[in-house]
């Protein structure tokens, strides 16, 4: 199963990124602790709505989990805040 992420609003609206079959994806505006960089990095975009480590997508045996990483502006999926 592959992940294709489309950004709907903000400075990178319209961007589509194909992550293929990665099992762990981090999204944020700065380097994530213990990682070289976020898989989707907003550092140079000027988008301050994204936290340093905003959220992550993790593949499990039953599908995918979207987790908010205690971001200041929350993470939403289909207009519902996730935790």
C-alpha cells in the first residue's frame, strides 16, 4: 500500500508527494530528533503553522496511523483533529 499526500492549504498548497511504501513518515518544519530530516519538510517554506515535528504517519499490520506530535496548531484529517 502506498502513501500519496496532497497539501490542501498553506504555502505548499497543491503539492503532492508520493512516499511509496514507507513505513514511517515525519512531517514538520525542522529536523526531527534522531532523524536526518523530516520526510516532508516545511523549514524553508515560511509556513509557521507547521511545528518542528508536526505529525507522523506510521504503517501498522492493520493500516496506517496518523499521529499529532503535540503540535501547536493540531493535525487534522478530514476536518477532524487527531491525537
